[in-house]
């Protein structure tokens, strides 16, 4: 499990994230997150990401209903 004090951020303070479907093992989405988004994800158990273009935090599925829930397995590569 990822420890918050071991985060390795890039020069923009972002963390690249690859979301993989638990059952099919297919890549669902490649996005960026930051430390605040990761904390929100761990607290709420719903995935929060960072929009680099518009510079805001978004909850995946808020509008579409396609939520990424219960991110129990968050690993550092």
C-alpha cells in the first residue's frame, strides 16, 4: 500500500495514474493526480483526479455516473 510520505511527484507536482479494471485487467484510464486528490481518494474511496488543462480536481463519474470506487489496491510502481 502506498504511504503518503513516500510520494514521488514530477516537476508539476503531479502523479501519473493508470487505472486497471479489476476483472479484465484492461487499462481503463491514464490520468494525473496530485497529493490532495490522492488524499481525497483514500478518504472517500472514490477516485479523484487532477485536470491539467483546466487546473481543477474532479471526481471520476460525477457527471457520467461511471464512478471509480473503492481503490483498495493503490501501489507505487
